[in-house]
C-alpha cells in the first residue's frame, strides 16, 4: 500500500468514532506521555505526541457518522498503532535509495542532514514549559497591542487571560474528578454524554451493580470512561472580571474549529493541514467546546498574533523579536552568575556589530542571539538538504562567523577594543586574562534538532578551532534555572561547555536537554565519549530530571501552581 492508501485507511477507520469521546481519549493519552505511564497504549508508538495529534486531525476532518463508536478494543487500538507506525515508516523510506541510485559519500551526507531534520520537524512538538511561552508572548506582543486591537478588538493580555482561565478550569476539573481536594460543579454531569459512560457493550446488570457499589466514586468512574470531560466548557465558564463574555466569544472564533470533512490525510500536510495546531478548541455543538491540549492554545496564539503583526510591520516585529531574545539571555546570565560580571551588548568590533559579550571572572562568553524561523523541510531529500543547509547557514552558521570574529582576538591574545557604532572606544579588554577560557554560544529561538545538537554535519571548522555551543533559548533557560535551583556552582556550567565541544561528531540527538540531563545524572561524561566512529544515542528519559524539578518548582518568572507543587497534594497537568 502507498502512503496515501495507508493514510486514507486510517482516516476511514477512526472516522467511525464519536468526536468528543475520541478526542478526549487522545487528550488523556497525551497526559500520560508527560507522566511516563500508559506504556501499554503508548509504548509502541514511535512519536506519541505527534501521532496522537495526527489522529485528532484525522477525526476532525472526517465526515461525522450518525452512529458513532465509543471505546476501542485492544484489536482496534493495535490496528491504529500499526497504521500510525507504518505511515511514519513510509516517510522514512523517502530517504532510502532508489533502485538505480548511486550511493556515495555525498548521497550519505545529504540524508545524514535531511532525514533527521525532516523527521524531528514533523515528529517533535514544541518542547518548553508553559511559563516560557506565556512570558515570551507577553513580552513580545504587548508592544504591538495598538496594531492587534485595531485589527481584532483584542489585546495580548486578553489571549493570556483566556488561556489562564481555561487552564485553571481544566486543572480544577482534573482535581475534582480524581481527588477530594477540589469540589466539582453541581452540574458536572452535564459535561458528559451519559451514553458514553454507559457503554452499550457492557451488560446493564453490571452497570447497576457498579452504580450502587461506587455511587460515591461516580465522578472518578465517569472521568475514567470519558477523559474529555475535564476539557469541556461553555464560554460562560471562562468569564472573569478581566475577560467578559464578548471577548471570550471573539477569541473562540479565532482558535476553534468543528468536525468538518476535508482532504487532510498526510502526516506532514500544511495546506490543508491539521486544524488542531492552529485551532485547538473544538466546537462539539449545543454551545459547548472541548480543548484538545490546553498548552497548544499558547502556541496557536503566538502564531496567530505573529500573522497579524507581520502583515503590518514585519521589520519592526523582527527587530523587536531579536532584541527581546538578547535581553532575555543577558537577564538569565546575570541571574545565574549573580556577581563579578561585566556585560556588553550591541557593541562593535572592527566596525562589525556583535550581540553580547559576557565576562565573568576569568571566563568570557561570546554570545549571538538568532531569532531565525526554520522553514518546513521538503520531502525530496536533495531539495530538503538545500533548504535545511541554507537555513542553518543563515542562522547558526552566520552566528558562528560573528562569534569567531571576537574569539580570534582571544586566541591571539591581542587587546579587544569594544566600540560603539561610531567607532568610539567604550573599553579595551585584556584578552590574556581569559586565556583558553572563552566560549562561543549561539542562542536560537527555534531548534534545528539533530544538526544543532551535533554541528559536525554542517559547520566547517579550521584545524585548531572548536565547536560553539548552539542552543535553543528555552533549553538554556531550563538548564541554568535547574543548576540554580539545585544550588550548583557556575563552574559546572563551564564544565558542560567544555564537555560539549568533544561530543560533536559523536551524537544522535535532537533535544539538547537530553544531553544536559545526561550530564547532570553522569550518564554523559568525558569518560563515555565514544571512540573512533562510535556515536551516543540519547533518549527522552535523560531529560526527566528537568520535569522532576519543574514539579517541585523550577524558578520561572511567575511560575504557576507553585504552592500546589510545594504542598505535594496535587497532580499538576
């Protein structure tokens, strides 16, 4: 069967299920990804989060049957898993050799870059914490509120309050259905179709016994049968002093969709694409809505607001984006190193502008901030390689050229003249004080996956040069906050930078936090650097140290549910 045939078969198969139950079941499984459980249902999926989103997209773009199935049995779920993995394997086969194709070093190099970039782009969702998205949206888009309000009669804060109100509602529902810490609303049963709970395949006599025996546990039993109940709401449920019903309805029109047949079948389709990425709220009828994944509201909001502003003033938007990234890096480094530092931003070297030079004691950090947007990889490996390489060179490659201009001064031991844009001397740095203690760091907004974690495939160095550290800002922030929260010395961060220089060319990894976590757990050390042509394959569990810390408190600005985390009485979704 072709990729198209397999995709259509899967879509037809799941189209028979009832919308709100099926989406609720998928949402419940997504929560298990974060909790590291439900291996019996998720363990066989190759890319659980993206594959569950794919299923959700297929059902909301399929025709709605008059009679809808509730609950899938083991055989049906195994079929769904088989088709999902087989479809993903078909995408991998795009990078396999054709029958008459010559396999040489260039062919291998193209696929060494294109294949992991393609798969990680489509298989890996946004890897950050909600506070990071909230703070970024607020700090970036609030400056453009006059444009936003004139276009849609809403502000940045309206979207963030909407998210907070919805997230609070879902959290409260979860606590109410699974514990005794929070009382449920008196009409909680209105949010579930009782026919869902009362599965026709279950004998009525058994249901009667269960009702009598577990009457007091009825909310929990309902939730277990209908996971989507915690994600359903009426617009009135979100009304607050800051957010009236008119604004709620306005936002819902921007971020919601309904089950409606379309041609969407491909895992990597963009037009028409999976509607749940841009519109993660589903209109399930009778004035009720269901959110697929609450955090996706933030990503959809960012994309939507960016589309508005980019049309009006893209130059100002790009400039603001870059400056915000620079300021966040500086603030984070100041917070991490605390004292004994000196910072230069927007400075000039030999008439060329540089972003950040951060000096701490005998260490120098040469930092370039890159807000470059990565384009979607193409399916054809040769065309994909060209696009990926161009994006890499325009972002990380160019950033390295910038840091190298400064790093050369430290290599040579010559004085470093810090100048303003008119060539006036601000300060002269004695580079000999930092001998062999200078580091080039390129901080990006987006992740390039494997080719960013292992720069050896696309970044060409001189014989005696060392690789810079290219890291997404969200990962940098999580790593440094964890070191601070665990009261680690800044020298441990320097040890990490030294170690990272030696792992390029020896890594298979698309998430920097897996390497950071392996470093903290001592699973990744200098002694474990692979020899010769060996490589180290990292795994998601290496990054679990950061989730563990987050559920105790990580130190984000305006961190959510901090008291609940510290109490130990709540499970935070």
